[in-house]
């Protein structure tokens, strides 16, 4: 498992009771992170049914302009800037779903661990790194890379049946500290010596 300094918190999640569905994107604003895929997926969904807040540094101005054109005058989508260091799990805990539409393989996204720590469900593209942390239908949902229609279908299904977010049987993964991970590798290495 991936190590982290994040502590499994006892966040008081507000259960999904009524619309709007609160979505969050956290990541760098550039093509590989797939924000445009998420924006296109929301284009045909009634903006009264969701809120999307976007957090992250804007490294690629041309790509950001492309995303702004997709957003147009949609009042449900807001640019929020950067999250202060160490506050990501607290911020994510205020949302129902974290969206991670990466176009490229992720190593082991810290934002997934932060979402898991806060009890927030995840919708992510089916790339390694995402799929190694998410079991489809248990602690989140996976969709084919770049497929905005598949992502739209997942978001629409959640809007139509928000109870899936309140499932008490949903898997809550244990997070491992760097010490836990180091000790597990030491056991493996010592067993080989």
C-alpha cells in the first residue's frame, strides 16, 4: 500500500438527502488531469442538480481557456483556486463526490487517500493508480479514460439515486502510515535474506 501522513478522521459526513449533488475536482489544471472530460460530462445535466467546485493551480493557460469555454455561463461550476496546505481532507469532506478524470496513469494519487480519509466517494478514470485504490461500486466508481458519456452516466445515476452515497456497507479502506509501509517492506526483505 501507499504510505501517507493523513490520519483516518472521524468526519461527520452530511448524508445525501436532496439535490444538489456536491462534486469536487482537485488537481493541476492541465490536459492529463482531464478536467475537460468532467466538464463535458456535466454539460447535459441540469445545473440545478449539482455543484462542481474546482481546486488547483492553473499551469496551462490555453487549456484553462478551453475549460472556461466549456463551462460558459454555467452557474453550478466555480473556480476555487488553491486549497491551503494540510487542509485538503477537511475541504473534501464538504463534498459528496471527488472526481478524478485523469487521462494518464497515476502513481498513487494522494487526493484519493485524502478523499478516503474524509469518507468522500470517488469517481475516477480507470487508470492504474486510480484503479488500484478504488473498487468499482464499493468506495467509488471507475469509468473508461476520456469517456465523458460514461462519466455523465455515473453522475446522473448518483443524482437519480443519491442513496448509493449513504450505503453503510461501503468499503472504508484503512490508510497506512509511511512507518506501516516501511515495516511491511522490511518484513519482505528480511524474509528473502
